[in-house]
């Protein structure tokens, strides 16, 4: 009886209108019928003119949008997707509540296996953003590869680049309220402290590091999240199943 009640509760939690619409809008029938995307709660699909690619075996609900895997379970109902470019998934991926996901025309955004955006994260991709395998970005963070407004050197007149790619390495633990801006590159097994600003290439610092601050700098070497001890629990908590 408990198992049946749990399944019924899960079925009611899905936003079936957006789930069916998105899957059959973005994929050919043989993929769409498997429902690889699940939507939970209120979400505005502002534009779906782009393309979604799943470069992995297709599984039902392998990408969950609007999931409640954090302590905060109430949603403001502000989730929104603007997809005009290319969005690629290398496996299961997870999005918390009230996420704003924007991939502009001609832009490329990629999520590795078990890539995750926490609640209230804003990701705006105008050129290229790549998030590695087992890379998680904490709640109320922002990932933006453009400053949107032209800037220049007032002495030389040189114009600074409007946008630059972002690459988040594998096994990255990005804390809450972190700003990840254009030119950010992080190595594998990198931890970023909360309320930090990342805006440069940190790969030369090596793996297993803790960075933080405004702007972020090296805080500690030989420091990493113990992913191996958490993997099974994270899979159980974040991968959604209807069966």
C-alpha cells in the first residue's frame, strides 16, 4: 500500500502538460515516447526554437526539471526555459526549483553525467557553457558567459570581449550564491566556497583545490568533496523514477 501511495504521489507531482509537450516538441517520436524529460511544478517554456541532444542511452525521466532534492521544498513558480541554441546532455541531469535556463541562438550548452543546478540558479549561455560529470552548482548561483553590454578601455579605445566560454570540470562542488562569469575554467575535483566570484582560468592550480572569494583565489590544496562516499545516495535522491 505504501509503495502504491508513493507512486500516486509521484504521478501527481509531475507537470504532465509540460512534460508531454516538451518531449514531443523536441524529440523524434521514438525518443519522445520514452519521456526522457520530466517537469515538476510550474515552468514557463518561453522559447523552444533550439535543439536538445541526449548523447547517452535514453532513460525515462533522465533529466528532471523542477526537482525537490534540497531542504527547501516550496516553489515560487518562476522556472523558465529559453532555448534557442543547442542543449546537450551526456547522461542524467537534474534541475532544482525555479531555475532560469537560457541558451541563446548559436550558443552551445552541455551538461555531463549527473550535472546539477540547484534551486533558483540562473544559467545564461550566449556562446558556450560546459558543465562536467558530477558537477553540481548550488542554489541561488548564476552562470553567465556574457556581460551583455559592450565595455572598452577608455585610454586605448580597445573593446573587451562581450562573451567568453565557461567550462566547469568534472566532480566540481560549487556552493550556493556563487557567480560564475565569462572566462571561468575550473579543474576536476574543485570546490568553490559560497558567495564567490569566478571569472578566470583556475586549471593551472591543479586538481583537488578549494577556491573562494571575490574574485575567487586559491584557498587550500589537497581538498575535495568525497564523491565516492556519496554517489549512491545522490543517485537515489536525484534520479527520478516512475516505475
